[in-house]
C-alpha cells in the first residue's frame, strides 16, 4: 500500500488561437495524505490524465551505468561459452591403434557419426556467423583535487526538517538527496497474488497476471464488492451508563444506489453474544450514492441532494456517508463492543450464463441482512 493519491485541480491556460483569452483546464498532481507532500514541491509538472506518465528525474551517470551493464553481460556470456566449450572438448583416446586394428575396430571408429561433430561444436562463438563487437570501458579515474566546501558550511544554522535522514538517502541510491525538497517518489515492489480456487466448486477466484497492478477477481461475486463497508471514524470518551455519540462511515462499493437500514439486535439473538453496550441506531432508511471512480478525482463535482437529517447524517461525500449512533456502556470495566443489524438491497449484476428472457429484463432485488460488531475500545473510569 502506498500513501500517494491523485488530486485534480483546475488551471487557467491560454487559447492557442487567441493568447489574450484563457480557459479552465483540468490538471492532476500527486499528493501524500500523511506528510502533505505534493509533486509540485519538487517541480514535477502536472498531467492532463489521471494515471501514468509522471516525470522521473534523470541520473547524470545513466550512460556510464548502462555501458557497465552491457560490458558485464558480454563478459558473462563469454564465460558461459567457455564453460560449454570445455564440456564438449574432445576426450583423449586411450585405446592403442594396434589393439583396434587387431579386432577390426579401426574402421568402425573412423566412420562419421550422425549429427554435428564435436569439432564443430567446439568453435561456438557469441553470435554464430557474426562478428561480436567487443565492448570496452574506461576505468574510473581517481581525482586528487576535491571540490571545497562552502565558506558558511560550518556556521550556517541547520534546519533538520529540511535535511534528509540517512535512511531516506539510502532508499534512493541513484541520487542520495541531501535536502527534503529533492525527494522524489520511488518505485515500490508490489506483491503478486497467487492463484486461488474455491474449495467447493473449484472456480478461479483470483489468477496472477504479468503486471501486479492489473490483478482483479475473475468472478465478481466476492462479498467485499457488494456489502456496504462500515468503519469507525471518531470515538468519544466512553463511561459507564453514560450515553455517548459515535461517528460511523458507510461506503457503497457498487455503482448504483444502495438502501441501508440499521436496527438493534433482538433479545435472544444467537449472534449477539459479545455486546457490552446498548446502541441506538438511526430509525430512518439511509441512501448511499453509487460509486463513481471519476468523482474521486474531481473536487468540483456537484453533490447530490438527498435531503439528509443533520441529527442523523454528519456528512456525505461521493459514495460515503457519515452517521451518528448512540452508545451506552452496560459494564463497569473492559472493552466496549456494540452489535446491530444492517439490512441492504443487493442486485446480481454479473453476466448470467443463460440469456435472460425478454419478459424478465429487470434485475431482481434481494434484501440481505448482515450482523455487525464494532469494538470501541476500553471504558474510561
């Protein structure tokens, strides 16, 4: 997981036909959600597309390193050919010639064998029939004179926030930046998923690809792709038998509207065994907007009007909504855990195996109920 995200903004550009007039154009840049670093801090140009094509710094020693790589590749190939030549070298014949002629083996040994002879295999080269151009490199030259340090190197004040640490320099050995303003995003090795099959039906759930970023589930029937995600956003100080207000977020993973209803667990519910607090959930039905990948990068998109109740809905952004629940701890000590039910609609949008009849064009809506448990942390005295 990386912390960089793509942000969208609007910039004014001049029209090619009339330089005096300007027009608004979308531009994308990278930003870190933790340290507030942006690609503009190091002078990286904004892009007109949201993915790929980011400018990378050029190493002044790239040509030298490429030549060294080619030289050692050629050297390794020569050593491999020499090893193969030694394996195919002609073995010395220890059988005396008189002994061979006595038993009539001389003519048999002199018969040509089928296929290529060892003498022809012994003359292998790097490129058969072509002249291999030998790569020559110039050895590194040691210098006697070293560039002197600036006069104020020992006297000027040092701001540690602007100087990179040793770990930061070693993570970028090509440049080893001294100042934090010279830090660039580095390439990160991604993990490749293994081939995963269902234990019951033997269907492929995930299959490794050549590119780690292109891996996706082959069968789009995974629960995380359809069930609304519930997360804790803020927790107040929880005390025994005192009602507190907790802020939760609901995220819609599908592209169409999802209707969600929350309700408390009934008495004697077999799933409600870990609850240590009483919970009051919103009594009204919640509507979650559909997921839109383009809206995540568009800060100027107009929000939809759902006429939310401010006592229930804290905020709404794209396919995410914040709601309030009221929690009253029922135990004097220990962890506070709440349980409730979440009912939501579900539409199977996967492509059916059999063609749908003309009379049944609409997708059937199924209502599902999920049991939700939230751990709100320890109880304060």
